[in-house]
C-alpha cells in the first residue's frame, strides 16, 4: 500500500469509522481540507474491505480498527483490495507499542489512538497528503525499463500463440521479470488455456468499459500464472461480435507499462489490420511464419506493412515448425523471397508439443532440453537484451542469423514498393530445387 501509482479516476479521501463520535470529529476536518464530508462512512475495517472490493480505493484512506479482533490479519485483507499507492491511516483504541510497530511494518502510514481530536486528525491528514503529493526524488534514477513485444503470425496455425506464451513464461520464470501477457484473440484465444487457467472476464470487461481501466482494475482483472506472470485473456461468445474502437487495448498497454517490466502481446492478424495503433508503443515485433509459399507471401506483406506503419519497432522473423527434411520451401528460397534473413529457426517437434499440452504448461517450460526450446530461450534473451541496447542481439549457434537483408533487399528487410508480389518468388528455382538434389541439373 506504499507504492507510487497514478491517481486518475480515484477519490482523494475516504474514511470508515465505527462510531459517531469519531465521525463528528473527522467531518469538520475533512471540510477544512477541501474534501467531501460524505466520504466519511459509518463502519469500520470490514466495511472498508467490502466497499473497496467493488470500487477504486482513494488516495488517502482512514480506517477504524476498533471492532477488529485481529487487526494485523484484517489489514492484510485490506491490502488485497486496496490499490497500491493508497496512504492508509489506521484508528484504534488499543494502546500497544508492538501493535503500532507491526501496523507500520505492514504498510500503514500512521496509527491514531482514540478518542480523536481535531488537531490530531488534521496533522495526520496533512502529513499523508504531503507524502502522497510530494515528488519522489528517486523516480528518475529508479524508473524501471519496459519492453513491449508483439507476436504476429503470418497465418493461422503457425504457432504464434505458442511463441508468445513461451516467451512470457521465460521472462517471468527464468529472468524473474514482472510480465503481462495480453491475448487479443478475444473469441478464440489460447493464452489462458496453454497455462491451464480460466481466462475470466477481465478482457471483455475492459472492452465494454474502457473508463474502468486503471491500476486497481489491472490488479483484479488479470489472472496470475506465477509470481511474476499475469495474463489477460478471454473466451467471448461467438455470437458476441467485437465492438470497440481499440481505445481499451491502448489503455491496457499504458497501465502495463506502469505495473510490469515486460509486456507480451499475442496479436492476431485481424487485430493488426483493425487497430494498427496497437503497435504505437511496441518495442519489438516478432513475425512467426512457416516455410511455405503462403507463409512467404504473407511475411512479405506483413514486413512491408511494419516498415511503413511501425518504423520505430525492431522486427524479428521466426520460422516455426521447421522440418529437418525437405519442406515446401527451403530456407534460402524463403529468405530470398522476403529479402532478409530469418532470425530464428524453431524445429518441428510434435512430441514436445503434445507433452506440453498434456502437462498444461507452455511449450518452453515443458521442453527445456529440446532444440526448439533452446531456440525460444535464445529469442527471449535477445528481446530482454534489446531493452538495454535498443537492438536485437543474435545468439551464436545453429539456426540463428544476423538480421541483414538478402541480396537486393533494403536494410530494414522490407519489400521494395514497386516490386510485384509474384516477382518475390523464383518459382523456377523452387520447382527445380528438388530435381537438383536428386542429381538432375536444375
């Protein structure tokens, strides 16, 4: 209850007192402070917990512990519903130094002993207001970095959600970074399913009521996967179309920047088309594809779009489900088509995927020893490093390539605007490559 959070959409003061005598002292003081006396409510700590469980907590909260049998336990219950950043002043009738110290250690700003006096209350509120309003001198030096990454699949089924959930889990588990996973496939999202969780109604509530989105909403709406990973997902009814202008998603990303160090967005292609502003503050875009003709075509289109509409974001190309044998298109042909190198190769491993599904874990969590898992860990490390030096750091080893354009491409890996789509594919080379491997001259 002592962290610094924003005060938007929050009342400045509220109080919950057990008796009329305390309220009679408190109300005139609140009027002098310029606050509404109606915010002084009858009822103690339990009433405060009940009220704050359905409403945003104020900047300054005064609660009465007189009717509490176990004040420390009840204060902990209050902390679960009280938004971080709220300055809490406790009032009670037990004159015990040990209790006073324990309450301060639990995050309480001050403890006032009954019977209350106007001067005593005024001094406590003035100090609380000063503490809350004063600028934190260490904010500039201790500001946490934030890396926002969007994962986009060139086509359905290429494994973009598998990559997104694996990266989010790596950030939170291996690197111990507070991470938010936002699954924007509102009707068919698998983020929560992959983590063996119920998606809840957090995302649909945010879409329906964007004005409710604040720090408290984020804290209550997101589902915890582990100590450092929270997910916002949905399984909206198919009969309920998505009715939004996208402002809710942008506001969610803004709150994530304040509450987490890493944001992972599982971004379906249709959401990218309908709400291009979702990438306005994204640091990196991971384009996941398969080495197929359709995958190459859509990778060209996505990379070209990103070059025009998200110049600020670093782009990484990941080839997923890559077979060890002959595929539809070879890696070299694919790279020639998209006019840039593939950054990471994730081998096809159906046994590993089945194992993760059976265990109810992310792919990388269930398959640490596999080559596919190693490739995803390298990608995760590169994304974290990009938050420090501003560019993708390639890991050395098989399956990684420096992000340089192929011959004829530009530095950003995008397609030249005047080149036709069919011109990207050397169909003759693709069709004759199989014969060449069999000994027939191409």
